[in-house]
């Protein structure tokens, strides 16, 4: 919640309202127009959406997510969102495919309801580790997911700690990649955690840059 809310406020303060760069400061130039914005929670990120809405003072838009007898997902936005800017908060945590499909359906429902702009807030981006061809005849799944999300009409994407920075290049739309280390470092910088010979380890090559950045905070 801290990462989401405070980073968004930073965008608001740093971006001039008349910026000529359409990709700069797209998010959260709220000012006195906060009523034009809303947050919609997917079932995978309900608590995060609620706490972010409270922290920013933005209305939480109600929605219903249901299941049909054959396992299909059904969604319905429960209030008028015409000409509103809506942030859909939905992680692609397990079950990845169900949560991805729910995100797509929520975005499509908003688009068909004449929503002005739709922003996908994805705390965990599924399929991110499949961001390159490691052997013949395999897909680049992270790029495919990006195309699918864009295809349903999303205006921009906010993610947290993408597995690899190149995933931002899979989107034609603007992408903001927020870093959890900005918050986590304060925890490890407390005196009781200042231990000698501390080692920061990346689980794979894709996370090496993030691990090195985190290490730089601790030295």
C-alpha cells in the first residue's frame, strides 16, 4: 500500500499539468479532479485496493465476480463509470490463469461502460519469467500477456518489481515499474539488522539487477 499510494503521489507532484510528453506523469495528476477517479478491486487484490483507496482518498468502485456452473468467470461493475479514470487492482498470483482472465474481463467491462481511461495495477505480473526464448519452439509468454492486456483496451500499466525490465518494452502503452526495495530497505537498515557480511542473493539472472540495487541501499 505504501509503495502504491506514495509513488502515485510522487507522480502527481513531479508532473506539470501542461507536460508535452504524453508518457510522462500520466498517472495521478488528481488535483481538484479526484472525483473523476476510482479504484476497482479484483478478487486477488481486494485488501490492497481498499487500503490504497483509503490512503489516497479515492472512491472504491463496487464490482461483483461470480462463477458459472462450468467454471467460467463472470464480472459486473455495480455503478456508473462513464467518463471516469479507473484503476483496476488485480494481481496475477496463483491461480494465475483465473486471475489474469478476471483482470481482462474487468477491463473489458469498464471499456464497454464508456470509461474514460483504464489503468491496470498489477502487483504481481504472471508469466514474467517467460520473457525470452531459452530453447527452440517455445513462446515468449510475458510478451503475449502484454499484448492480450493491451488488446482489451487498457490505457497504461502499473506493476511492482517486474522480473526483468525488458517486460516494459513488450507494451506499446506506458508502464510504471514500482520497486519494493524502496520500502523494504528501511526495515533492514534498523540497528538490530545491521549484521556484518550480509549477503544479498538473486534467485535467477533476471533478478540480479534488483538484488544489486537492494545491496547498494545497505552498504
